[in-house]
């Protein structure tokens, strides 16, 4: 199987869209790669694949030996449905087609030897999440939320789902915890900062850290140059690096290879 050389598969998930999950996935992947790890990112959000934009890759992957050769950028191997479809074309698929697409991206991509494969999940607790938990033995899940009550409530539902399917929770990240003014350097709270930390204490989940909002982070994502590449010493870059270090500390140490789990329908 194509995952035979992948040591850890970790999903990055959120209950609600728009919380910066793909931004977190992208910058964590860069930080982990710069820590000396071999890293890949699988974009499992088939309806809104953002990873190609975040990494600045638009060319389709090469096919060799009946395997998709994942493009590599910023030291990270990448696979996304966004490489294979017209970026202006809507993907209108029912659940079975979503599950088939994810199965193909898992089993028909030549990932090679990887320490960590990060899976950027779509929002919610639907078909994609169930497919990942049924097809692959996951090393853990990272949950991303803003401090906003509505976003956090949906993320807690995702937490409950992963616990139900016995996926280890590596921790939660509070994104957009505060706004850093690019002019004066002052900080202002969008929402009530610290609500994710409170939820971690309540639900007994590790807290991986918080990430301030900096316009440069958004601009980097739009240009395909993550802030951990363009400004790793910035407050946001340092926050991502600290979270990446905590993820590594929380990671279990399974023996190679990670098996593909074939469960009866």
C-alpha cells in the first residue's frame, strides 16, 4: 500500500468553516519539515480544496509507474483534488464519490517515506471524517477553532466524534486569538481570547497554543508563501513553531508501517 512508508497520519479538523484550518495545516507542515521531518499534506476537503493556493502550486501532478507523484513545495509533499479539477468548477458529489476520491488519494499517491502525513479535513463530521477513521489507523487529531462561541461549539462536536471512533486527540489550537496591528504592534481581541483553553481544561484535552491574526499571514496564504517561510521569526511564525514542537511531543511512536484498515461495510 502507498502508506507503507508513512509513520504518522494526523488529521487537522474543525467543526466550522472559516476558522483557518487550512492555514494551520499549511504552516504546521512547513514547521515540521523545517524541524527535519519528512512531511506530506493530503487535502481532504474535496469541496473547497485550498492547499494548492496556500502552497502556491497550480500544475497537475505527474503520473509514473501507475502512481501519482505528489508535487513538493516548501519541503512538503502535497496532494489535493484541486490539482486535478478546474479551479472554477464546483465539485458536486454525493458521499460515495467523496469516499472514493479520498481512497484514491490515499492509495494511488506515491507518498514514499514520510514521518508525518497531515490531512486537512473539511469542516464538520461527515463522510470524509468517517472515511479517514475507517481507512487509516490515525496517530491523532488536531482540532482548530477560533475563540468565538459558535465556532467552538461546533469544534466540540468534532471532538466528540473523534473520541467515539477512538482517535487520539493530540490537542486543540486557538486561531485568531487576537489581532496584531501591523502599524503599531498593538493587540486587540476579535473574540474573547482563551475560550479554547477553557474548553481544553473542561474536556481534558491538551492545549497546543494560540495563534494571533496578522494580515501578513493571510497575504502569504493568498500568494502561496506561508508566513512560516516568509517571516518565521514573526509572532505568528513563532506561534506556529511552538505548536509544531508540541505536536511532535504529543506524537506516539508506532512501528512502521501504518496499516490500512479494511473494515466490513
